[in-house]
């Protein structure tokens, strides 16, 4: 009943409304568009006070709706303070600032009532007024907008939404959203592929219908000079067309837009001083394939006229910084030629099409201006559409152009946005080899960014490309092989290379059986082919499933063979393929079989090519994980060379060099070598870098070297402990934990380490803080560090003050063996001091559970901790309750003496207490 | 036709015609006879495929649909100009059609395009071949304008000796530069897919 009353009430209110909610909404939407980023923005923000919209479109509470108020706005202009605005049917006015609903005082009117928001803002914000005026002045001479309205509604049916200036947008506020979409459709329409015709109509019609009387009213009184309008649209073009050009465009459009409608235009545009054609010209001229801006929700209206369609354009690009460098497509003769050719292409039959495509090849297709002109003039869409025909000659002609112009970033994106890849991928199935090769080559060019690669995969392109590799002749029977076949395979490989940069594509290549095929092509005599193949392989090698396929004997052998070539690029890819593959032991063992290690070391001399150096050092790093390989490397004095590479190298190289040193430093003798070559000194300097991968690797080397007293002395001298400790502040968990691991031996071996730690300001706080990290590895490493810190009494005291006991106790519930081990160590060490044994009372029960672990290291640490804890009678009681004796006895069976001792000691303490207890009772 | 006489015919033809061996020629003769069907007017044995039949063959089997081109192709097949394509002419024609070398194909196309047989393709001939090539071009614009323009552009590119017309040398030169130009003035050869289908159909017994 209440609801009924309410809605009835609302309906009534609705009836009275003069300025309707829809109009307000549109005006607000428009203003929101003005809140773009950047210097040129007019407003900071526009928002409603309430998100709830009543069925009648109002946002005010019902009792305020009764007062004809539609909604409240909060607008932040750039120059004045925040404005609280009431929108009512009577108009817009400032209110007292409605902060909370129900606070009646805020609703009061504090300014004059304005007919529209713009006027209100102009009167309150000089900045707003100035900016809007600026834009208006550019449009001043437009024909009366009332006329535009007329034309527009007709026009919209014809060619979608014309682009307008600020003023126009303001007056036709709702159309923004449709703006670019129909344009795109129009292009299709114009190109004679009018599938989307109906779509366009329905869309633009709906936008036309929304027109409200108010808008027309407000925009009357402007000078009617249609020519200027054409001029304006010119300025929005990349290549400033002259009005002559517009004339041509105009003509074409009016022709292509279908006779059936022209009569209508005439009817509806009477009363308009200008010729209807001008309008047509208008929308055409702003047409140039700006499809990509379809995605943009907020056209940069606030930006002055000229950059209208360009600036906001590619803002949503992910991978390539694609921003069209416009305005230099000067009106060259070539531009007209392209225009003409595109026209022939559109209107000619198959013969003319082939002929025209032939003539297009004479254009300067590598030139960006030319590429963009083809796109802008609708040629690109036609070229793509040609791929859907059955005529193979047209396809060949079209792809010959596409493969060249697709070198351009923007064209690539446009092709993908026009769904061009579908046709191109389909063409791979053609029985004509030339077509296959061309299509593959085009894909190789286009698939340079994520979306394109995904599309290729979705259209099943990967499988098809892998099939192209079959065309490579079997080397055993070279007879009857044709150059064509090699081309098909080559471009197939190139396309796969482009595609292989996406993870899912790598899997797809592997799944399609591409890896063995590529392996076969590794033997190709053609260097370009080998580069493409190795490039693909090294991309794929980052996926484990692919690596399995690569690790065959032959492929590693061939990779190493190619590594011997004198082509730098080939060497780079081979080295990085080995780098990635050598993650697995199988590959590591295969590399020395073919003298790969020596080869890698010898390549270190090519220090000028940083990319190669990075790949080679990476391969050395991974290969050195195997001890046998490391021994071989030592024979070649690799370490000395590597240490030399610690200076003045790019980070990519450093990461790998340091990584390799980290492996080498596992062997004690090598630590001295690193020290002797001045490696420690270089490493300490590198600690100031920010590359996280690098820092992790440095920490590992430092940690390994710190076990050597000579090295430690140098580290100490260079203040290395402090440097490593400061890495705990790094945001990466990997860096934190690796630094912590490095700290453990440092603390152990540093001179006066107690004082050292003590002197590091906030160092202990940091450790305790990280004990609460969500990353397990970090927590584990912190436990290890604490176990070392706690050796010094004073430091332990500080740790205890920081609440470390409670934190460790909390961690005791873990089931992770690694954490258990280091946690037990930390507990054990902490127990040495003060009444910590008592403080750990609650940790005893969980610690007993650790004894269930199968890991001997865990058992040892736990036994030691329990032994320490067992000096406290309460702990013994807890332990006993938890049934500690049985597992401890089992531990005593162990061959590990430390474990035996600790377990036995613990049991002894328990017995002692039991005896004491009994004695006490006996002799009471 | 008797088995033996066909054999001897095939033998003689296979010696004269390149690209086909004797058995293949036999198959083509069989196909020819099948296409010939029953003689149209009883009593007078058909000596070969007449224009109408040939047209539908080109249309249906080889995908050559343009009337002008069909007519011209018929003329190149019908070497003795007697209005019918006889067995030998059929096989000779198909030799180029199906397996012609680049040279043979260039010559074939050139003769198709050379209407008056003066060994040159003139502006007028090009224009003639291209007429009606534009559709839906504006009402205001003269469609011939575009064709004329295209003819001039094409001539400019292909006329290497600058005599205002295309000689066989000019044509050959251009096609060798860009094989897309082979059938530049209209389809007069079957496309690879159709060739394959036809060969499969005709030579299926051989496999």
C-alpha cells in the first residue's frame, strides 16, 4: 500500500516536471565528459549525491521530489570551491550543501536559478567559462544548430553520427556514446559491404529520437555558414584536407548513401539555408578509420577542436605505445591517387580489383603517410574484405599490400580491430602456396601484440601455421623441392615466432606438435629460417611442457651447432634457448656432450653485444647448476671472466653473471677465487641497484661467501651487512628472504656481530615485522635470522621486547617442515636467555607435534628446542601430557648423534623432575 | 569410337602435344567424347564441340564466366577457325590450360586479349575488355572515366617500349615481373583449384 501510494505520488510529480530527469541526466553525462585528465580539463569532477535512481528518474528523496527537485550534484570546478547544485524542474541553483539526507537546512537555495547547468557553471567558475568559450569560438560560425538538428536526425540515418565540436556536443548531448560506432559502420557501408546497414540505422535513429526541445531552443541564433563547418571537419583530419577534397568526399558520400533516402533529406532539410550535401561532407570527412577509438568511453571533448579525434584515441593500448603522429599526411598527389584507387577497388569487378591492387603496389607502401591514407580512405577494410572472396588473385593482391603496410603499428591494430585476422588465418588453408606464404608473413607482422596473438590462436591459426612447417622439404630427398615450399615454411616459422610471445600460444604450438617440426627445421641451410626457428624455440622454452619436447638430444646438438654460427642474432636466440632449457638437468647434461660449455665461455669475449652476453651468461648460470659442469667451467677460468663482467654491464647481464657466481660460490675454493678477483667489492657496489632479480642473486652470493672468513672480513669492511640488511626493506618477498638467508652466515661470522646488529638502527624491528609476512619463505628466513641474532644476549632482549616470543609461538601451529625446522632453531636459541623458557610455555604442545615429521633436520631442531624447554618443570608437564616420550625414544634410535643427545637430554630432564617430585613427596 | 582407333589417335596426338602422355591423352579423349554427348542433329556426326557447348564447359568446369573471354578462349582453342573444337584442338588447348608453362600461358592470354590479331593489345581493346567492369559507381560520374583512367595507368606501367600499345614482349616482360598480371584483362585460364578438380576427375582411372 505504501509503495502504491509512493509510486502514485511519484507519478504525479512526474507529471509536473518541466525540466525532465532525462535532460538533466544527459547534461550531467556531458559534463562528466569534460572532467578528462590533463591540463586542458574544464572540471575536476561531477557526481550525484545519491546513486539510487527512482523509477521516474529522480535521485532526490520523495519529499523533495514533491518540491520538483530532480537530483543534487556536487561539482568540483578547477578554480573555485566545490559547488553543491540542486537540479529542479525550474532549473539549476546552488544549495547550502547537502551532506546527509534528511538535513533540511542544506536544501535551501543560495543562488539564482539558471536554465541550464552550463550557464550556472559559467557564472560561478571563470575557468569553465573561459574554456567553453574558447571552444565555442571555433564553432561560432556554424549553421544554426536548429538546422543541424534537422539535418542530424536525417543524417544520422544516413551515415551515423557526425563528429562535432564542443558546442555541438553540448547541444546534442546524448549522441556521444554512439558517436564513433556508426562511423565505423558507415565505412563498411561505404565500402559496399553493407551488412551492418540496419544496425547503423537502428542505432542512430534511437539517438535521433532522444532529441529534446530544450536543446534546440538554446542553440538558435548562430550564424549559418555551412562552409566553415566543412572547414572544421577538415581540421579534425590527420591530413588536413583542403575543401576541395571535401567536395569530392561529399559527392561520393551522397552518392553512396543510397538514393532511397535522398528525397527524405531534401524534405527535412528545407528551411535550412545550406545545402544538405554539406552535412554529408561533414561526417565523411571525420570518418577516417578511427575505429579504434570506438572503445573510448570519454571522448576528449574538453580538448580544443583540433585534436578532437586523435588524442584520446589509443589510450587503452597495452603493449605498444601507439599514438598516431598525425597532421603530416599533407595533401599529396599520392593521397588523391590512393583515394582514386580505393574507389576503383570498391566499385570494380574482380578484374579491376586485381588491376587496382597491382597499381597499389606502386605506392610508397612503406611510408607511414601512405599506409595511414589507405586506412583512412577505407582501403584497409576493403583489403580485408577481399580475403573473404573466393578469387585467389584478389587475395594474393590484397595480402601483398597487407603484409607491407602491417609493418605499421597502427595498421596492425586496425587490422585486428576490423577482425581482419580471421580472413588472414583462413587463407592459410588455401591450396595455393603463394597465398599461404603471404598470409603467414602478414600474420608474422600483425601478431606483435597480445590481442592479435590471441586472435590468431582463437581462429586456430597456430595449428595451421605449424602445418605450414611441413612444407619444408625433407633434406634427405631434396629432389623436386621448390623455392615456394621453403617460403611457406619460412613464413610459417616467422609467424609462429611472432605468436610464440604469448604463453597460451606456446602451449598451443607444443600441442600442435610444432616443437619437433621446428627441431627439424633447425637443420635448414637457410639462416633466416634458423633464426626464426630458434627464436620460436627460445620463446617456447619458457614453458615447461615445451621444454620437455625441446630436450631431445638432437635439438640441443643443433642448437649448439647454431650457436657456433657467426650470426649474432642466431647466437643470441640459441644461447637464450639453452639458458631456458638448462633449467632442467637433462639439458645441462647434454650441453657438455657437444662441447657446449667451452663454446659458451668463449662467447663471453663478445662483450660488445649485450644481448648476446646476457643470453650466454644466463646459459652459463643455468649450466653451472650441475657440479660436473661447474668443474669444467673452472677449467676454463670462467669465474675470473665472470667477475670481470660485474662492472659496467647492463642489468640483464648482471643478473645472470651474479646468478652464475652464486652457483660457483657453493664450492668453498671458489669463494677465495671470487675474493681474489675483487668480486666481493663489485658485488657490494651492486647492492645499491634496484633490480629485484639482481638483488636476489647478489644476496645468494654474499650469503655463500660469508661462510668464508676472508670474504667475510671484506664484507665487514665494506659495511656489507648493513647493505644486505637494508634489502629487508625491499618490497619483493624474494629479495627479503634471500637477503635474510644471506644475513645468517654474516651474523655468525662477522666480527663483533652482536654490536654490529645492535648498531643497525631499526634492524631488529624489521626482522620482527617480517615475521608476520604472508610469504612463507620470508617467515622461514626470518626465523633463521632470529636464531642467529638470539645468540647475543642483548639483542635477544631487544627481540623479546619486540614481542618475538609471542610471534614465534603463534607460528608453531605450522605443518611446513622447513618452517618447523627454523622455527624450532629460533625457539631453541631464544630459550637460552632469561625466563624465555617459561614464556614459550604455549609453544611446547605444538612443538611436540613437530616430532611426527619425517624430516630429520626438523626432528633434530625440535629435539634441541624441547631439550632447552625441558629445563622448565611446567613445560615438562605439558610435554608429558602430549606424549613426548615415545617419539623422543624413537629419536634416540637415530644415528644422528646431535639428535640422540638432545632427545636423551630431554628425557633425562623429565626423569630428573619426576624423581625430584617423588623425593619431595616422600620426604615431605 | 572404337577402342583401337582411339588408341592410335591418342598415340598420334600425344606425340604432337606436350605435357600429356599417351594414357592421359586417352583419358582426355574419353572425356571429350563424353562432353560431346549425342550428336545434336542426327545423321551428321559431330566433329567437335561447338561454341555453345564449349561455353558451358568453360563456364561450369573451368570457371570462366565473362562472355567476351569465353568467346576469345573459344577462338584460341579453335585453331582452324571452323567453329568447332575438335579432338586435337581440345587436347592442345587443355595442354596449355592445365599444364602450360609460364611462357605458354603468357602467349595464351596475350592472344585472348589481342582481339584483332595484330599482335598488339591496343587501348581500344583494353577498354573493350574492361567495359562494364565498374558497378554502382556514382550516377554523376561517367563510369567510362574510371576505365579510361585505369587503362592509361595500366598502359603506362606495362608499355615498356612506349609505343602506346602492348606488344607480346611488353606483356611478357610485365608478367614476368609480376605474375598477377597474367590474366590482367580478364580470367581466361582456370584457377589451380579447378585444374586439380578436373584432373582428378579425368585421370582418376590412372591412379
